[in-house]
């Protein structure tokens, strides 16, 4: 299951990264004579209300999501790893402060924070500023959950026999943290990264459905899913569900990478 999920993810990623060569049209080109066109050889998934090729926009939008979501997840995972390692090695007071900070971050109304950041952007800001604001804020606010998991692992490792033996041998706290504790945390941090990526993909999709995600004209999976608000039109044109199927496949593959061991015999 894990190998199949990995191969599927790699295939989808390669396809999306090659969007400039695979997409039949640019994501900004408007075919004004063919708005809301049905699927055809010219437009494999039809066109939207502005006459833009939906298949091309899905490829470009998926590429942005599959690049920015892992980047934001990497940022949050690194923040969680560093904060948990420092807090766990500095003692009870630092550990308590880190726990309080994680609780505060988890209780933040991040949707309103994103609204505030978007409102602070000037009206003539480049669309890429909205992309950076969306995924940057997700990365900065997403460290709390992984940090609590990694902090528990740090506490467990600090009570292990090999750590006590190294400490009794005169190993400094700095060397204990970097040489003995950190390498044992990397697999857990990698698992948290794989869990966080689909969470950020779904978060961007939810923001896109609310109109708060990546701004036009840059496409995103969330923006494409917003077209499904017109349910009768989507039922009449089932190819509009393809972006949702792509998102489901990517998110499911990431979860299989983490949970496949549960089902192995």
C-alpha cells in the first residue's frame, strides 16, 4: 500500500510539475466565445464562466498546491522539532512554557488571522503575495500540534538508559540534544510532516471555498472546488468533480504513506 501510494504521488507530482508542457492552454487565457463549455478535445474538462480551460487551471493549481503545501509543512515541522527539542532539554519550566505556547497557538482563530493578513495586503498587491500569505501563515501556525507530539518523544528519550549513560559519562547537554536525541526524533518529525501536508492541502481547499485562499488569476485546487457550489451545474457537468478527485487522491496517498504499517501483516 505504501509503495502504491508513493508511486501514485510521484506520478501526479511529475504530471503537475510538467504543467507548462502538458497543459493545452495557459491558465490565464480566456476563450470568450466558449464560456462554460462542455468537455471536448479542445477543453478536456470544459471551461469556466470566463472561458478559461479548466484542465489547464487544474494542472497549474495542483502544481502550486503540491509545492507550497509541503513547503509550509516543512516550515511547521522544523519549528516544531526545534522548539520541542529546546524546551525538552532545558527543563520543566521551558517545557511548561512550550506547552502553553502550543495551547495558545492551537486555540487561535487562524481563519480571522488570515482575514487580517489578507486585509493588510494592498489592493494592488501581486497575486503571489496572497500565495505567500496563505501558505506562510499556515506554516507559522501549524507547528503546535506536531510540537506536542515531538515534545512527548523528547521527554521519553531523555529518560532512556542510553541518555542517562551518556550524561553520566560527562556528555554536555548540547551534545546530548544534537547527537543523541535529535537523530531519534527525525523519523517522528518526518511522519508529522507527512501528516501535515494533507492537512494544509485541505486547509487551502477550505479557504478557497470561502474565497479567502489564493487570489485570482492564479489557480488553486480550492478555487476550482468553489465551482462545485453550483451543485445542479456540477451534476450536469460531472467533469467539474475531477479537481475534487485529484485532491482526494493526493490526500489519501499521503495518509497511506503514514498509516500503511497499521495494515501490514
